[in-house]
């Protein structure tokens, strides 16, 4: 795969943290930045996909509510009890 060189500007503290992490991971700074950018892009795409899924489900009309079986039982019980009193 072809690579492209680019120059980026970072805050000094971020650069220093990247240096330490790259050394810990035994990768170059360039590879560390590539890994981080790949992860950022993957998360961004996942977020976009989730938004599309949520939008699609948001367009589905809510199902009509099923009647609560207890409502009918309550009415039936009430009519029986009222008749006895």
C-alpha cells in the first residue's frame, strides 16, 4: 500500500505522550498516529451507522398497544362483586 508523508502540528504535551506511548508499544510515531487515526475513523463510521439505524427505527410507527388482560378481568370481577353487594 502506498504511503503519504504529511506534517502535522501537535501541542508539545501531546507529542511527548505520543513519544512515550510509541516507545512502550515499540512502534514508530508514524505508526502510532496511523493506529490512532484508523481507530478514530472506525468509531466515526460506527457512530454514523448507529445514527442511521436509530433514524430508520424512529420512522417506524409505534405498534398499537395490546389491551391489558387484567383490565378485562378487573371489569369482570367488578361486575360479579357489585351484583353480590
